């Protein structure tokens, strides 16, 4: 009798026992413990989950990873693992656990590609993660990591695709937050940059008002890990130094301040920050200064240089800082992909992991939140399609009556509202190409075209730059401020030439990339005008196309409380997350429907072993005898109740025949799998019995040979049967050397006899004779020595020994 309340209570009770993982249907729920639980992720735990069915062991990301890995190996099907949840729910850690398990399970090609894949994490976390009020290590971008494998499941290559890096965080952070980790890692190790002007965090305008230390984050240690990661991935020390200088240059650039110079122009209050930034960038200081203070206006083929007032100069400074950091991040991912795919093609079967920001709703929501929420709508639709819609379609196609009782919540109308040819984001892209368009004109068109849509709502009070969307996860009000500026994906015309003159190879390469983008954006047609929104939606469409080619596996990460503290579970917060993620719907569908569906032939082949051997053979003949697969399945199902009676109950309502498949509920699947494993174990026992019999027979044959050799020795050296000298070895063999030859021949025979599975007959008698013969040999040797001795004591010892 599972319902929303029992699921929530089960989650709460398990969290209280530090059981942070729970299964609901095929979805793994992962509750962030906010404390050290590393005992859950030891090497022993990793080995424990290998080859085990889901449910055989406690819920764990390793179980999900192993199931996906075995499906990739066994069925040759692409696998996609989708990890979702809001900020602070633990998506990053879950992603690392999955990658560590799968990269170890897959066979590595030459060059240690598994280690290289894992070493991407320190780089991406340093440059793409930051501390927020919700999470000390929050990913401020989404990523899709795809490992391509060959037919033997060896990793051929790997690629990383990034989505929506939060560039506004470079220049500004909220209260109790801080910028990207790499800023603070470099400043914590500032002694390594003694040749440049480097200050503590309080000395940089971009980060001085932010939180300088993230709890439980050691910036110095993380910087050492970053250096190791760079080196592992083939970044030379010179290249690393250039990357670090660009990051420090971005911070230093933010210290440039401007004052009014008259005639709508400005000048630097202090030229030192500009000179220091130019030195870090490896460019001419005067050129950097002019790029901030002036701009080039192109009209009718002519170029005019005009000054910028202080406010525009500040915008140019921040725009350049964001541009540099964003392009550096893209450059790093490009270099990582080049290293990870150097040994092979990225075509073929793949295992992919998606880690992307969850649904967001803040006091002020901008185009970044709309883009993130659009991606979550697409992913929710993918989840719906897999868990809900595919169930309905499959039931209908197979003629199963259960389909009539199933429903699912469709969000395709939300996606169409945001991402189609006549959508809100398409309207935004059009406004970018219209001269004198503003955020107000954009908002006016949105309100005109979409008011009345079931998923759209306007603010109750007029005069605000807001509009609302009823998302799958809830209502969100968006503020249309700065949207047109943020949506422009055209770098300043002077930026490529400035960067390409840099002495830094990294900045030079970034400049070359920018030059290509400027040329792409300079086309005369509207089609050539690229925007941030169109680029993101194109990459999102490519991602969804890739996901559609893979079997999905889901991990839903849950944040138990807003304070990020251990041992606290806030039920309303968890309830909202469960509802927004579609977990409750998934459970309801799975409960009311059939969890397993297998083609007739495959079902019989899989479970035929359950039947008694004679009936299994008969079923095999029936399959080959020309009967239809459905008739064979009906005959097979009639025999199943008796075959599984010793395992569990067989309820006919738990199984149904469709047009091409056998549909089975979860409980009966468990019974069938247990019966199959038991039947297979019987065959394994038979195989072991035959093999062990062979080993015993072989051992007995060896025993006969060895024991016969021992017996022959015993017959040839059957001494000491009665008192008297004539019954000794010395009397028969005459010399110590002859006695030693006989005892020496016996020693290897006795060693082999001890290894035999049976005790050797007369072994104790033979061993006693051997010891007495050795004593005789020593006595004879003593007599030979005594014959030449003049020591009375020595002679007495020998005589006593001989008498004995």
C-alpha cells in the first residue's frame, strides 16, 4: 500500500539509519548525508556489487552502474546515466562514484585512459564549481561525459560536453557565496607566482566581498590535485603556468576603475591594474587599455574609434573578464577531449553520464534560470517518455488491458512554449537582430503572443519586467532585465587581434577561436546571427538526440535540509523534490503496470531452465517444431506454476501475454529469477561433480603408481623382522653408501605419497625402517672414522653406538 506519505517516511527512516540510498522502481534516490560516509565506497564495496542484480544488495550507485555496464556488455546497448537534483543534493559526488566504477569495469586501452578520465574531475571542479548558499561545491555548469567502447568493451575514447557555465559569477557573487574555486586555489599558493603582482582575495574587486573560505574545502590541497590532473592529461608546466596567469589576469582586470574624462570618454583612475593584467596576459598594456576605454563603430564600411563613458568602460571590463574566463573554460575542455580521444574514434557504443543543474527558482530569475529549467523540462520529458509514455505505448501496441488505467503528466506544451519556432526564446533571438530592440520590446512581444497559453501567466501588477511559466516542477516568475545583452554571442571585434598578439600560447589559441567566431557572426544573412540561446538549444537538442539512442538509468539526488547539516531531514523540502522529479508518478505507474516485458522467444529461452529437464527438452523440441512463438509461450506458462512452487507464489494476474511479448510484474520477476538461479546452480553442481570425479579418479591412478613404488621398496628392504645381525641393513647392503642410496630413493616416494588423497599402506613401517637404516649408516660411518682415531673417548662412543 505504497503512497506519497509512505515513500517519504521510508526515505526519512532510512536517512536516520545512514541508509542514504533507496530504490523506487528502477530509479535510485540518493539523499545527501552532509557527512563523511566513505565506508560506503571502499574497494571491498566496489567488488561486492560486481555482477549482482539490483535488489540483491542494499541500494547503491555501484548497483546502478554495474547494471548499466552489464547491459552494455551483454546486450550491446548504449547506456546513459542521468543524474539530477537541485543544487546541494549531491549530483557531483554521485557522478564521480559512477565514473570511478564504470571506468574501472571497462577495459582500458593503452595510456591509462581510466586514470585520465578520473583526472578530468579536479580540473572541471576547479574551473566550473563554486560555493553557493546551497552547496559548498556546486557545479555551475552542466556536463555530458561520454565513454566510447569497442566490441570488446575496451575504452576507445572519451569526450566532455559542457552546458551553461555561469559566467556572471566571475564578476559578482551573492552573499555567503564565492567565485570559482580556482581563484582561491591560486591565491592560496601565491608564492608560486612571485614574479607577478598577486594579492590576497581581499585585494581583488571581483571577489573581495565574497566568502573567501569554503567549509571543508582545502584550497592548497585542491591546487596540488589540480596540478597532478593537468600533468596526467598532458598539460606541460609552461601551459599550466599560462592558464594560471590568465585566471589571475581576469581577477586583476577587475581592479581597473574609471573616471569621467569629458566628451563621453573615460580614463583609468590608476593604470597599475591594467599594466599588471597585461603582464599576466602577455599582451601590450597600451593595447589592453585602449580596448577598455574605446570602441570601434562600423558603418557603411568605415570604422570610427570613439571613447566609452565610465559606465560603458566598466561593462567592457566585465565583459572581457567573462569572455576570457568562458573561453578559457572551453579551451580546457577542448584540450581534455583531444587527449581522451587521441587513441581512437568516438563513434560506436557508448556509456554516458549527464550531470546538469536541477530546477531553479530564486527571488530574481533571469535567462540563465530559464535555460536551466528548459534543460530540465527536456530531461523530464525524457524521463516521462521512458517511465510513463513508453509504458502506455507498449501496452497499447501489445493489447494489454492494463494500459487503460495508466496516465502520465505530459510537459510537451511547456517545451513548445520555450523551445520551438514560435516560442519565447525564438522571440528573444529575433529581437537580438532588430535595431534598437530592448528588453521592454521583447517583453511586450512575449506578453502579446503568449498570454492565454495554459503554461504562461503575466504578473498581476503591471509595470514590471516579468512574466511567469508554469513548469513541470512549479511556477517561476522571470525578470526580463539584460536579456538581449546576455543573448548576444558575438565577441568584441578588437578582442581576437588583441589576444592573438599575446606571448601566451593559450591566449593566442583563444584569440584564434574568437576570430573564427567573429567571421561566423559577420555573415549578411539573419541565419548567420548566432545567439547564446540558439547555441544552447542546439547543443541541448544534440544531447537529447544522443540520449534517445541509449538505455536510460536514473539517479535522483535529494537534498534533506536547507542548512547543509548532517542528521536532519526536512520532510516538506524532500517532498517537493520527490514530486518535482516525477518519482511519485514513476512509483504509481510501476506499481499498477508490468515492470518486465520480454519477447516470447527470449522469455522461453531465459526461463526454460526452470522446468524439469525432460520438460525443458520437450519445450525446446516444441519451439523447433513449427508452433508460433505465442503458442509456445502459452504452453510454457502452463508449466511455470509447478516449476516455481518451491520458490514462491505464482499469481496468474502477475503475468500477461501480449502480441509479441510476455509482460510480468516485479514480484513475479523476482520469483522467476530466483528459480532460474537455483536451476542454473543445479547444473553448475553437476558440472562440479563430474569434474571432481575426474580429479579423484586421476588422483587414485597416481596413488596406485606411487603406492606400488613404495611397496616395491618395502619388499626390497624388509629388514629388522627379527633379532640378530643377519636381519640388519648393514648385513645385507654391506656399506653406508649402499644404505644411503636406498634411503635416498625412498625420500621422494614418501613426499609424493603424502600429497596423495589417500593414506599410503605400510607408510609408518616404511618410515620406521628408513630411520633405522639411517642410524645404521651413521654408525658405519662412525666406525670408519674410529679405525683411524686414537682418542679413547671417541672409541667408546662408537662402540656404544654399535652395541645399541
